[in-house]
C-alpha cells in the first residue's frame, strides 16, 4: 500500500514562508496519482489547498492560496512539495498530503477529500500575526 509522510511544518510570523514536503513510498514505477494538499483548522471542515498529478504536473489551487502557494514535485525523490509564501493567520491548520490512483487530476473535483485513498499523518502550520 501507499504511504505518505509529511514534514516541514512549524511556527512562522505572518508574511513568512514554509515549505512542506511529502515523501511517497509503496508504489511501483507504473503508478500514477493525483496528489493533493489539504488543511484542517480546529472547528472547520477539511479544505483542499492544492493538487497536481505525478504524470503531467498540472497544478490546481484553492482561490484562497493562489499567488502565494506553489505545488511541485520531484519524482526522482518521490516527493511532493508545497511552497507557502506570504503566510497569513488564516493559513494556520494541520496540513495533510493525500493521493489516489488516477490518469489525471480534474479541475472540478481535485479538492474532494473523499476521492483520496491515501493520507499522511499531517504537519502543523501555525502563523502568528
């Protein structure tokens, strides 16, 4: 089975930056995944942040993070990244990496948490103003 492990969270002042990493293991070279970043703050629903595909690398973003966050990957290292710039207090949440088998991601469904079959343990991001 697929295993995802996130890292890179921490505490940062508003306006600062963090880079989250997600190392993926347990799949073959033929595997193709839509991979997403989600976040969940206390008392709020899980929210899709960004996604991309291991094949075409096409990015998708929530409106709230466009222009500030960048999703990317290094397939040679089996690692997905989320570069987070200009962080705001509203970005404070537990961030999760997730994946599901697919030929591509879709613009109208990449943020549906129920579509993702594999999840990491989460990494906490705290932004102070």
